[in-house]
């Protein structure tokens, strides 16, 4: 998303406010946060300066990463959120948080210019801790291996 303001602002304080607001909304919706990270890249940054903050579970406090030492007039903000909820519900919480930020920060323009949201498919591991999981389709699942699995009480592929 693109963030611009009429006057310079503290990007670190802005993303702290944003992550706190989004965390509160997700807690209210009982959406367990697995990882929430925000990265702000100021316009005109020549040396790759960033402000970042992350949250690794719902009941934790946000942890600042990199900080900007000077105010900025705008930049790009990337939000990466993984949580146990429908992807449309997460997008809705994000948009509600953006509305709250726009109201709390007059003079700011916050434009969601790109979004990707999806529900990942169920993981289907074939190995765990370096050991093949019985019953998964693989080249090791030969007729002999199937017979041994069935004899030992395991279901087979």
C-alpha cells in the first residue's frame, strides 16, 4: 500500500499504531495470529532504510525490527499476515484497520494498491523428521512395502 502525508511523520509510530489496531481486531474476531509483519520503505530511500515490526502470536506484543531515525513524508507499506481465519475475513479486518488509521491521521492518504489473499491448501507431507510417512504416495511405496505396511496395521496409499 502507498502511504503519503501532508507533513512529515514518524513511520515507526505509524506502523506500531497500525499493527496494534489490526491485532485488536483479530483478537476480537478470535483469529489466531501465526505471523504478522509490516515493512515500511520510505520514498526516496537511497540506502535501503526500512521500518519494520512483527507479531508472532495473538497474545504477544509487537516487536520492532528496523527503525527509521528521521521523519518521512511517505512510502510503501507491505503487510504480511498469516492467521487462522478465512482470507476474506482477514482482508476485512485489514480494511477496517485502514479506515481507523485514516480517521486517526488526518492529512494521510493510505491507498491499498495491491492485495493477495488466499487460504493455503492442507499440507500433505511425505516425510517427517527425515522418515517417510507410511501411506503416502512415493517411489518407495512398492507392492512389497504396501504389504509390510498392511501387515503392521498401517493404511496404505
